[in-house]
């Protein structure tokens, strides 16, 4: 059994090595260019100018906080919703578990279009509320998009992230099996006790991994905040995209410096999550 597992693990090495080379190669190249070595445009002198200008710029901290806010809030809410979705589907609507795959295969940009058509000031619900007299006009509808609150961005990431989390947790609860829940209830355990001590504690390690995946993805992705985010503050990934798409190559080091900063934030996040994962179960909620 051990040999088979070793052979199976070794079979993954070429693919893992290729992915590592591509990702690390790109990241190292970004670091080199962001420190001033960009021979394609005649820059070949070490400098921290791009980082200094970014870190000391007026809107950097606002952009950092804005990015962290929608990434953290959407990830936490998606995990919580997914946790309850998986539990509910397992006990009450097991046949509908396939429906979780539908939101996952819809691209983020399509979700943005759907939500804009439903919940924007010119969307379906604003017109319905205006027609029945709850609001004076569609423009009086609450602003969910293009605002600092980032509600629209958070909704998109929840719509995409919650089903993903539910699929992971559903796999975990399937491994537990109905027998443990039945035994606990026969011994007088309440629903909340069974939920926490049998279900939650068994999927807790998966919860951290899902939270890490969702947080790092939403923090580094630019499409959604670019489409429905405010013009100020902009998400860090959006700033990187804007700098990268400038006509002049002189802006590319700024874009890659933003990418390196996001990469470092991602590395720090992974370290923090690993520390939480290795802590004793009693020390973590």
C-alpha cells in the first residue's frame, strides 16, 4: 500500500515541477523587473523607486484596506454559508447536491452581468419597487455597485465561493456518515451539539484551506473590482492591471511591483493559516 501511494505521489512530480517553474519563474521575473532590471526598455540599474512611490502614494493604504475588506468579508461569509449549505443538503436535500456545480461553472463576469441586471439602480428589482411605490424612482434604489462599500463585489464572490465551499464540506460530511449523527441523537445530543462537535470539528481543517483559497483568489483577482468597483479607492489588483495596460512600457515595473506586493501578502496569509492549522484544536474556535 505504501509503495503504491509513493508511486502515485511520484507520478505527480512532473506536473508539479512544471507548474512550480512557470509560477516561480514568472514571480522571479516580476521581482527582477520591479527592482529596475528591465533591459527591453533600457533600464538596468537596481532601484527601489517603484516600491517607494507605490508605498508612499496617497491612496495606497486606502486601496490595501479596501482590497482586504472585500476579500476577507466575502471569503468569511462564503465559508459560513457553504458550511450551512452542505449540512442542509446532506440531511434535507441530498439529491440537489449537483446544483452546487452550476454557480461554480459560471464565469465571474457573467455573475457580474446577472447581478447588475437584477440589483443595480437600473435593474429589475429597482423598477419593480418603483412601480409598486416602495421607492420614488429606480434611482432611489440602494447603491450596491461602484461604491466604497464593495457590496456588489462581495455578493459576486459569495455567489461563486459559497457553492465551492459547500462542495468541499459536503465531501467531508459524507466521510463522517449518518451513523455518527444518529448515534449522537439517540444519546440525547441536540442539533447544535451534533453540528459543532461532529460536523464542524471534522471539517475545520478543510474550512481553513477553503478560506485561504477564496481569500487569496479574491484579493489577487482584478476583473470583478475593475467592473463594479469604485474609481477610488481601487483594488490593488486593479491598479496593477491599469499600470500594465498603459501604452508606455515605463509603467510595467509599477504593475509588477503591485504584483509582488500582492504575492507577499499571499505568502504572509499562507503562513498565518499554516500557523492556525498547526495549533491545537482547543486553541482554535
